């Protein structure tokens, strides 16, 4: 363990030695000359000898003071350079953004060229994971959280609220028979996403069917699983895009596919999902870049076009 005096004493000494003035050192360090004098006396007590010759004026360094000033000045310069390098490296590294796998893959990644063109030199590191990363420990700078309520103890910005529709590939609807009511969907394979058992408001076919029966009593209550089931939302989306069936999907996550017509609404009857929040720790040192990301995300969402629906779908 290093046996060193407090840094406040070394800083007071270095400033006074450089200026050869307690008053000028006090102005530089925003303290009083008395405070400078007190810190230097403590340092002289630590060294067991005087560091300044105070009489006769002007103020001058002793031999011990000159030796110590050289060492302390070089040390503070080294600290300053090291800290400046660390800060510069931190300011220029990519902003780490974490989001769910599905949102990162289907919504965020396709739009990154727009971010890059509008914000040159401001890189992003996208961390797609369904785990909740610890923002306080620096695992990520910001997170796009999908939740029912806003996360606590973080700065929170609401981005989007999604809705879940029965979606399918238009290639699936080639038999010429329009889908006019919910029970017409039973002509097709229903693809299920398996949600955690604790999520009582998960956007399942069963939950949708309970709502749909209010407009189509002939629709039976649907189960939680079917012929084709996926635990990973991305896999269910791929199956739907491939024309393998109809699934309950988020209109935010697959907004790009809806805009392009790669997917369509089999029926314009939805159940509510949750909320996408942008969150970060209070007082984050890269606040300006986070604000730019927030503005970009909000603008990107507003640029989305109305979603197409299948011909003859029930409104």
C-alpha cells in the first residue's frame, strides 16, 4: 500500500509552487489563500521540513520543495493525459443499445443505415438479447425495454405501444375465398408463440379468440398451443413470412414487413400488447447522444405507413 499524503495537499502545493503565490494558487483552485496555506502546512508536516521559504519575500521554494515540485508536476501531468485519453476513448466508442432479439432484428437493424447517414461518427453497438442487462454496471448505455409498466429508478421515455394482429403472408391467401370473420381463419394453420406462464396478458391465440367471439360466436375458444409452436418470436415470424400459417404478431416488431406487403393482416382485429420504453441511468455522461437516438427512434416510428390488410378482411 502506498504511503501518500492526500491529493488535495499535493494539488495546493503544485499550484502554489508553479505560481510562487498562494493567492494565485487559490484563484486557480477556487479556494481562499488561507486554505492553500493550511494544506501546504499539512504537507510540510508530512514531509517533516519546509517546502517554501516565506521570508524574506518573494516566496521561493526550498531545495526539498524544488525536488517535490518536479515530481508532483510530472505526476499531475501524467494523470491529466491519462484521464483525457480515457474520456476521449469513452466519448468516441459506440453507444451500446440493448433490445429484445425480435425488436433488434426486425425493427432496429433494418433502419440502422438511416441512423448512420444522419449521424456520421456516432456508432451504435446493438446487443440483441431477451435478458435484462444491468445498465448501472455499464453492460449497456441504453435499453429498449418491452414491459407493461415503466422500469423503476431509471430515466424512462415511452417509444411505442404495439398491438397484435393475426398476420400472414399474402401468398397464403390464394384460394380466392376472402376472410370475412374470425372463424374463417380456421381454414389455415395457426402458428403459436409460447409465452412465459406468468404472463397472464400474453398476446396468445386464446386471448384473441375470447375477444373475437364477441363478433363471431361460431369461433371456438382457441388453445394455447397448436400444430406449430415456437418459443422464440423470431422463429414464428420467419414461419409466417414463409407462408406456413397465420400468427399473432406485433405490429411494431414486423412494421417493415407490413409496410412492404411481405405480411398482411388476415383480419383487422387486434389485442393490445405492451410498451416499448427507452431507458438509461440518470445523469448518463453521453446524454447528448442518447437524446439524438431518442429523437431518431421517435421520428422513425412516425414515418411508418398504415398497414395493409387482406382483401375482404373483417374491420
